C-alpha cells in the first residue's frame, strides 16, 4: 500500500510485507540499466544493505558523474520539484534524500503494476 514513509528502511519493510521486494530489486536493476549506470544488486541483498548501496551509488554519481545522476533521475521519473525541496546541505545528506525519493518512486511503479496488472 502506498502511503507516507519517514525513511527508506520503513518503506523497504512495507515492500517486504507486501511480498514485492524481489520486484522492487528487478525494477531498480532495470532503471539503472536504462540510465546506463552500472550497479551490482544481488537478489539476496537485505533492505539495510540495499539502502546503503543506493546511498553510496547516488553519492558517487552526485560527486563524480553528475550527468549520469541527472539521467538516472530522468529515467526513474523523480520530479524536479521533489529534488528542489531537498534542503541544500552536504552531498552525503542530499544523496540520502535522493535515495529515499528513488526508492519511493520505484516502489510506486512496482505497487501499481502488481495492483492493476492482469
């Protein structure tokens, strides 16, 4: 069920309860591949590892490969307005917020597909 989440781990716990965690991982892999951003996601990664992995990857993209970061935001379909709402601080905090936005958007895609597909 889609609702407001306070953090990434809370969202990932809900995904697991809905038994859609593997689908979320597949969606993440797909969108990272479409954005031409390599990421090593195994299907047995646990939620806290996934959160850390995404946070590290987003941080790297912001600091080292900003064009790829923007491309990933476009592919995942994170709105510019949501990104602009992030309070500017350091790259670590911004990457944590963007990782959360990314997870929320990917979860939304997976949830809608599971709920409305035939």
